[in-house]
C-alpha cells in the first residue's frame, strides 16, 4: 500500500496557501511546472462505479437466485465484497453527496426539502470539500459520466469534475449502460498514463423499467396482464392507483431484474475493458449504488420514501492489486468511500468526517471497526432517521413521533417492530443518532434548477409537492411511517 500522509486538514476547502504548497510538491516530484494544480501523492488511477437504484439482494453474490448478475458475481470473487454496505439515504442526491463528502445527509445538507408544501430541495454546500475537487487540486484529471437529473450541476454535485458529462435522465431518454461504457473506456484511453479519477454512473435499473432487446422478457416472458411494456407510472403504482395482483407485481419485479441483468452485462464490459488496459490491478476500482428499490415488500414501490433495507442495503466491492479477495460482513457505509479514495490517492482526509477508510479491510489488514451506521434524507413524506448497530436497527420519524426497532439478524425482512419490547435500547440508539449527526447550523443552498431539469424531475414523478402523510399499507403488518408518495397528478405518465 502507498503510505498515507500523517498531516490532516480540517473539513473545509483548501486555502490558496495550501494549494500553493502542494504546487511546489508537484514541481519537485513530477516536474509539472506549467500546471497550476499540484500532483497527487500517489497518482493511482481511481474508478468509481455507481449503479443507480441497485439493491444488493437482487445480485447473485448477495444471495439472489435469479441469474441477474453473472458478470458482477465473476468479478466480485476477485475483489473485496462488503456484505453489509448501507446507503446513507434512500434517494440519489443525499447519497451521492455522502459519497463525495464523507458526511451523512444531515451533515452535508444536500437534498433537504425546502418546504413541506412546495417542491424544492437544497444542493450541496459549496463550502464543503468534495472528493473530485480534492483530487483535482492534487493534480488528478477528473471526469464523470452522470445520468440522473439529481446529478445535474445545479445541485452542486459536479464541483471538482473537469469533464462532467451529464445526460438527460428522464424515463424516456436515458444514456443506456452500453453507451456509458463506450464513453468511459474512450475517456480512459484519452487519459492513458495520467492520474485520473472517473465516476461512471449507470441509470438503467431506475424507473422506467425498459430493458433492451436481449434481456427483455427473460424474467417476464409469460406475462399477459394489464401493465404495459415498458413499466411506467412509478407514482401511480406507488400510490396504489393502479391495482396490482401477484402477476402484475411479479412482472414489475422481473422487469427491474431485466434492467439489472442488462446493466450487469455492460458492467462486465467495463471491467473487462479496464482489465485489458491493466487497470484492474493498478487502479482502485469501486462499485456501489446510491440506494435500492422497494418492490412491494411493504405494499409500496420505488424509492425515496422509507429506510427499510430494500432501499438501504447496496452492493459494495473494491478491486485493486493490493486487495485481498474475500467477503467482509462488518456493516459499512458509502460515507466510507470518501476516506477510502483519498487514502488510495495518498492524500490526507479532512477532519470532521464520519467515514473510515475501507482499504485496511479490503487489503486484509484488519476488519472495519464495529460502529453505528446512519441513514437519513427522505424525498417523499416526513423525514426519517435510521441507525444500525448490528443486528439492531432503529428508525424514527421525528415529525410524527413514530419509532421502529428491528433485529436484522432474526428478522431481515423488518416485519416485527420491537420498539415496545426494548424501549431503552431504542431510546439509546436514537440519542446516538442525534449525537453523531446533529442538525446543521445552517441550511444548504437552494438548488435553482432550470425548466429543463425540472421537466425531467416531473417526468420521473419527483418534482411534486409532498402529499399528506399517512402510513402505507404493509402486507407484513409494519406500516411505512410517515410515508407520502408524490401525487400522480404531477407525473407525466
Ligand atoms: Zn438514485
């Protein structure tokens, strides 16, 4: 492993003086006199792959019986796979902001709703240091292929990326995974030999479920029910406005799985392409997701509304020449990617973050510490907090004074609320949440999105005022507290 500098800096952006000192390091070590940016301490290439809306338990490596992920499974055997990786939120913007800052949603502030009645959210605080900017200032060439409207630069998540290739992310017009892989490999080839940091983001498993030819029908072939192809109307399904029977729900789930299978095929192309370029050893390559997808476990659908495991449990695998292949079952979080990437780059980690580097665990130098893992940030309905101290999981909806407590070891489906049986444990866990993640002292900046982005969010059923709160019916008897899906009146389809 490359040595990690001892010097630490506070969790804020670099000052010009710091940049100047680093530039001198660049000049001395790399001779890059004409560059203003300093060179990195290691220069190790870093590829961060984020598959939007990919729940871990729909992949073979995480126990799914359907053959959705042969490529992922094959490659995962050569990496360090984290069995209990958790997203910090159940929707895109706060989770990505956590990856970029190493902070939980209430700490970084991105994705906070501005108003309970009118739609609008905060962007990422421009004062917080972010991964791409730190790497860029250290001399990395930075690039991103982003395919979700919530990853538009207006939300503050493009900062630090010198080459930010954002694409429309509506239900109808997406940059599919095959095109994304083509562009990613072209981007890498154009920067051969340079220290680079590349984000590759896939949108395909997100609604609409529109699997391309070759995967279409693989898991849904015999369906002749009322739902169309592709599967649309996320908001109406979510609200129960389209009554579904078991066959309909199986069709929706099968369509999701077909999108996952297509993405897996393209992920295999990407990893093979990196392998052929010698990067599956030299580079640090990370794959994860920003959140999962509810597929009717509690009678609801899609994401952004709850803190159940189908939305928080995400895949996480790390590859590299120094990685020891294996599986790690200690709970970890996507906040841990911030210090992990910086360690791989040989750069100091700003103080004040809550993540820990996963490289010691990935390289066989020890297990991650057992610690509480948090999730926060809610797009639809009242804000919900969750804290997992394995195997216990506490969830609170402060606005409604509702609480849930589960034992994930004995009840992985979160069907038995044990809040009344263990009130002291629940109280202690919720107090721990407040201690680790106190409210921010100031609100994040309002994201001033233009008409085009808003139109895309509306097409996804997102840019809508929240509906009145109320529990969503649950087949297992545990309601989704404070859940309020968006009104379908505002959805285009
Ligand atoms: Zn997402």
